[in-house]
C-alpha cells in the first residue's frame, strides 16, 4: 500500500478512489500506533491536494479526527504524569 518509494503512488491512488479510500480509513483505524504514524506521515504530505477530490475529503476528515484524538490522548497522559 505504501509502495517502495517515498512517492506513495499506490497510497495516493487509493486515497482518491471511490472505494479504496475506505480501505485506507480502515487501515488507519485498525493498525498499531507505529504503523499509524508512518501512514499518517505519508498522508499528511498530500492533505492539501486531497481536499480537491471528492473521496480524498474523506481521508482528510479521518486524518484530522485521528490527529485531534491523538492530541487529546497526549494531553490526558501528561495530566496523569504531573
């Protein structure tokens, strides 16, 4: 899915596809934290371009939701550690 280069061609195509964008969303939902960080770093490069595509907008919304959830989780952890 990520491809062999940093160009992310398979991932780019999937994020813009009518059906494959749901696969990307499901992978983000079900993978472990390390894998999620890798995939998110590859996706974030393309966020502005994805906003122009009907199906890419679904990915943008999911990424923003995950980033917000991650920030809340980090904030919660630092509260407990204080």
